[in-house]
C-alpha cells in the first residue's frame, strides 16, 4: 500500500503527515496519522491492536485519523484530526518501556498531535506516556485529567439519539421506544442507564460473558438476545451499535427493523453506499462521528484544564448538532452522513482559511 495513493480519493485532501515509529528494544511499532491541522493541533487516540499486517495497520490509522478531523470539526473544537496505532497484542507486548518510547515519538512532533485512549489503551497508559510528552490527554483524575471518557461519550450518544427520535417521532424522548444496544462495554453500559432513566425498553447483547453478568445484576429489566444478528432482526425502534465498526453492512441493513440508528461505535458504515441503502429503507442514521463525540470533547477539555460541568455542557450540544445535520439532510435531499461531511468540510475550510492571515 502506498501512503500517497491510499489518500488520493475523491473528496479527500489527503493526509498532511504519516509517521512510522519503531523502537526495536521495547518492540514498539507505531504509526501516527495526521489528517488535518486546519482547525488546530490534531487530536485522536492511540489504538493498540494485533493487526494481521502492516497494511491493515496503515489502512486503519488513515481511516481513523480522517474520521477524527470530521468529528472534531463538528464537535466545535479548535482541533484537527489525528490518530495513532501501535501494532501488536497489548496483552503480550505492552510495557512501560514501550509506552514511554511511544511518548517520545509523540513529543518529537512538537504539538502537532495530541494522543489519548482508544481500543487497547487506557487512562493508566496515558499517565505512563505523559512521562515523556506534554501532548497527551485522557489522563487520570490523580494527574489532573478527566478519567473515564466513556461517561460523556454515552451522554453524547444519548443526546444524538434524542435528536433522531424527535426527527422521526416528533418528541426528543425515548420513552416507550424499544432500543437495541449492541455492546455493553464502557459506553454501552452508561447508555443503557440513560435509556432506562428516560423510560425506554432496552434489549441488548454482548460477546463478553462478564458484560452480560453485569447487566443481569444491575438492570434485570433489560432483555438479552444471543448475538448482534438476532438483535438487528428483532422488533426494535432504535439500533445502537456500541462495539466494533462495520456494524451496518450489506447483510445487517436489509434485516434491520429499527427506524433509527444511533450508536457509539466508530466507522459503523462498512463501505460507501451503505448510507444510501439505509435512506432507501427509510432508516434514519445519526452519523457515528457526530453522536459519539462526547469522549473527544471530554479529553479535549483537559487541554485547557478539565472542568466536568463545562465538558458535559459541550457534549449536551450534540443534540443541537444532530438536529442541524438532520435538517440539512432533508433540505438538501441527501443522507445525514453526506450532510455531516459537508458541514465538517465547510468548517474546516472556512476557519482553516483564517490561518492564512499572518500573525507575528
């Protein structure tokens, strides 16, 4: 895979910078992708994952960093889009030396990229990385950070879901609706609580037996199904993918009975064209990078000194942003995913243009 060729697609300006990092002694193999700094330093988490190949790792970091640029733009942040991947099994190779070596590579970018948690990395890891770089967020409360970013991620998804419900049923409430939650991890469990508090009926699934045990003990009123395929085909009003990406594909969309899709998972659309398939079936899709931005809003707030109430207020505005996008989609006759892209690109172009005004 060529880096330049892989970013040469219609509608893409290409990545500004892609950095390959290696420290043989610790076993570190990492790739940092910076898609855009039009709005400010690139912000995005570090994914620690045992990819099948270097090409797979590169493809993931390019896709994820582009998505972060759009997510940060629509979240109203003065931050660009970036992402990093560490290639390897975190259960096998993660160590203090590896994380600190990675931190030094982040520091070498001199503030062009801020890192945070993602799949395979946690708050404790960010504290280790921060021993080598200033450009890290998502840290522990003990070190002045926000702690668990899934709290506001779930809150933001709930706000986006409320906006979608209002667009379809005329009321910004999930009361009386049956919501299918696929994935009861860090975000899914908080989202389930918000839905139950709002009066929704929840049906859920997860591949992790511990997650199922948790929901049985904590929320016994939640109905459980065997797997995601059964959830998709069940009689639900809202589908909330909260696990891995690609949940909306050529197999699941035709089987989906929900009228609304709004969930926390990244990259829910398996490939371009799925958004049209959803629209053709009359299913309203609240773009994932819009509704799941609460986490990045939370970690971005750390950069200016974390204040939970301020961050939660910003995450609550995901409701307004989702409403705007759904209205724009109707006005322009396009799927919500296309409308969201247009709005993000407009902000990056308009605000990014101001960087041409020279400051001493």
